[in-house]
C-alpha cells in the first residue's frame, strides 16, 4: 500500500497497519491519496473515513484484482462515505 498524505509533501509504503500508520493518516490536513492491493485493514479504513469527515480530500486507488476480491468490501466501505475509489487497470 502506498499513501500520499497532505501534511507537507510525502508518501510512504506500508504492509499491514499499525498505530504509526494510522497516526500519519490522522494528521493529514489537506489530502490523502492511497493506492492499495488487498484493501482490508479496518484501522486504515476507519482512519480514511475520519479524515474525510474532517474535510481532508481522500481518494483511494485499488489494483484491478481488488475489484473482484473479498477486499472489495473495503472499497465499498469507503465508497459509502463518498470517498472516490478508482481502479487501476494498467499492468
């Protein structure tokens, strides 16, 4: 998962989710661009929704395999909060 967070400029790569990753998302002030493969982490999903609720511009980009996988529930979860979810079909 790659995340671009609008607290200055920066991005990071993570596997799984821990309190440090969630803390970075919680500090975002202007935008979050999250690109993921296997989008199922509840702490990350909750942090994205919280960011959206406080006015952060959030966009999620998923791999084409996530469109059909069980991880689509993560995509549906954030989409229900009006967070745009894009699918990357490029190989």
